[in-house]
C-alpha cells in the first residue's frame, strides 16, 4: 500500500513551486536574523546526499557505524523489548530512508514469527519506492504500508489506519538536529499521537570525549566542510544567488557542558551576496549558524523521556558505549 498527502499527479509541478518558494523565504529570513542562520534540513540536495554518504564512510564519523553495530549485534535485545508485550503491532519508522539499519531488525522479527507490519515514513516518495522494491525482493512476506509526507502528519495517518499497538523508531541521531527545546516539543507531539503502552525507539549520540565529537564533524579529508559549503552552492543553483564559496569557511564547535555541537560558515571577507532580487551583506568574520548535532548524557535522555510522557524501558548501546537506542513506553 502506498499513501501520501499529495496526489501523485498534482505533486510534481505545484509541489516543486511551493517548496522552492518556501526554501527562498526561509533562506532570506534566516540570513536577515542575527546571528545569520540556515536550516540544516536543506543540506540534502543530490550533491548533499552524496557528501553525506561520504561522511558516513569517513573514519572520524562514528555515529552510523555505532548504530549499525546495535542493529547488527544487539538485534535480539531490540526484538525482546518489542515482543515482550506479545500482541501484534505496527513498526513505524520516521525518516526510513533506505532502512539500512532497520532491515536487521525486520529480518529478526520475521524469523521469530512476529505478527507485524512495517510502516516507513519519509518525505521522499522516491526513496520510499526504492525501499518498497528492495524489501519486496528481500522479505516477500513482510506487510508494508509506505507513508509519504511529514513525520507527525503521517504518524497520525498510521494511527488511523490500524488499531494495533505502535512501535515508532526515530534513528540515526536525527533528533540531534533539533535544539533540546525543539526535541522536547517533538517528543511531546509524538506522544500526543500515541496510545499508552506504545513504544518509541530513539537514537541518541552520547556526550563523550570532546575531541572525538569534534573530529567527527571536522574530518581530515574535509568532507564535512564541503557538505556545509554545499548549502551555499545549492542556494546559488536553486535561488539564483552568487555566493563565492571560496570566501566562506567551515567552523565546528562543541560545548561539553551543554552537549551542543554546532556547525558554522564564516565569512572570510566583507562581502555582498545577491539572492534573486535581494542583497545580503556580510561583515568580515561574520558567521552563519547552519547545524546543531546535539549530544546527550544518559541522565539527559531520562529527563527527556519523563518530561514528554514516556517511561524509559531500556537503553541499547554499541560496543564502544558511544551511542544509545533508547526504548520509551508511552504512559
Ligand atoms: C544525520 C543529523 C545524524 O548531525 O551527525 C553529519 C548530519 N552533519 N555531519 C549529524 C551530519 C554533519 C548527522 N545526522
């Protein structure tokens, strides 16, 4: 089954215009604030997707390998929590992508004869149809409902589609791309849509040796720097702008007190940039804040669960103890 908010035909033309208008508005708004900012959700055009693939393969970027370690080697622990209730369920994944990690869990659940459907949610209908084909070939017995759209809206849809209990997964440390305040609001919004007893599995990157964290976003090959600068290239291409990318530099900071790891672009000169019919002025050394990758302690995770209507059931961690997939139960 394939469900989305937009009709397949109406989407192409209107969807493009709307999203490009929104992109322009958000860029101009962000660059008129102080400090200037751009939203990290815009990193992922086709170039950004490729650079992110390279980041995940970089020796310094440990997050993906840690969570893969959990899904490959702690699969039974994950499945035990999910199956302890005994009843059938729907496994909903927010931002499923190509489900590289989840497939290990899906296969294990099938092998155990669990009665469940997989409901991946993604903004990209394209990636969902690729996933649909891949899983149909790999796991022909798996029941699937692909949900194309915004996470919260599609979670509501998943709730209305079936009365079975829900297990919602939000992996990849993507919660880190929200400030702690926004992350809390998001968890509350997820909770509002769930029923008591439903499970929420969230991937958190842990606070650790500051050097290790900083290096993950400052790889020696400069891939993360290119990833960050690619946002300016994307704006040039899609919004008729003239950023001189050479005149900006990637800067990463990590504050071990708050766990905030932040990416910036620094203007190397006083300069003016044109974006469509607008002009934006940069002072020398002025910064654009582009991304937060928030790190959490175990205590932070406990607090977040309790503050958003959940009870922490179990933490699953990788062999290094650097990353946690945390199971929460809606109370
Ligand atoms: C995809 C949000 C988990 O913040 O670590 C990687 C994105 N940015 N390197 C992260 C990212 C720079 C990544 N997440």
